[in-house]
C-alpha cells in the first residue's frame, strides 16, 4: 500500500472512533443530566416544603447553587461533545494535516490504532526531529481536535462532580421526606 492510502484508511478509522466515542459520551451526558435534574430539583422543592424561616432561605440559596453545579456539569459536557460532533469533518481534516505534515523535518505520524474489543484506543507514534516552533504551529492548526480532546478528557471529572452533588441531594431528599412525615 502506498502512504496516502494508509493515511486515508487511518483517518477513516479515526473518524469512526470519534463518531463512536462522541455518541457514547453524548448519551451518557444526557442520561446523567436528566437524572441530576430530577433529583436536584425534587430535593430542592422538598427542602423548601420541609424547612421554614431562615434555614429555608439558606437552603434555597445553597440548593440553587449546588443544583446549578450538578446540572451544569453534564449540560456543559453534552454541549462540548455535540460541538465536537458538529466539527467532525474539521477534526478529520486536522488529523489528516497532522498525518501528512512535512516541513522538511522528520515530523510524521507513524501509527493510528483503534481497537474494537470493548476498549477503544488511539495511539499516535510520532517521530520528531527539529521542533523549532512546530508546537505552536501545530496547536494553531488543530483547534477543533484540541477542543474535542479537551471535551472528552474533562467528561469524567464533570460527571464525577455531578454524581457526588446529586448523591448529596438524594440523601437530603430522604431527610426532607422524613421531616415532612414527622
């Protein structure tokens, strides 16, 4: 096989990987968003009903702040991942440009591997020689790829924060239900 054909096949595989991973992340973000909204808003309303006086005002302020944090995490994750999906063709063009970049120096991507045995992996093996300014040039040429990578790597932290705050809201909902029952 000649080199351009290999690059086309690798870029096609990268496109399939990007499509699959963004679809999964978008699905999980939407599910967590819906669950967090139901639990947080329900707990907030239960707290308003169960509490009175100054503590009710404190609960309203704190509840709204933490509900925004819990609901905002998956909402931002969903927005960023859907943005990556909208720019999939730009991302693939950036990957293709990286794979074919040659400024006269040995700066070439040698491999892009996507495994499909339940685990997806992207391996970029790069032979780098003279880097004089190449990092800045590459960063300027791959803004969509960088944004997509950032969205996918920030996703676990955003979901973790959402799950922790939503769990606290769920526990407080139980406490508020007990308070209303007594």
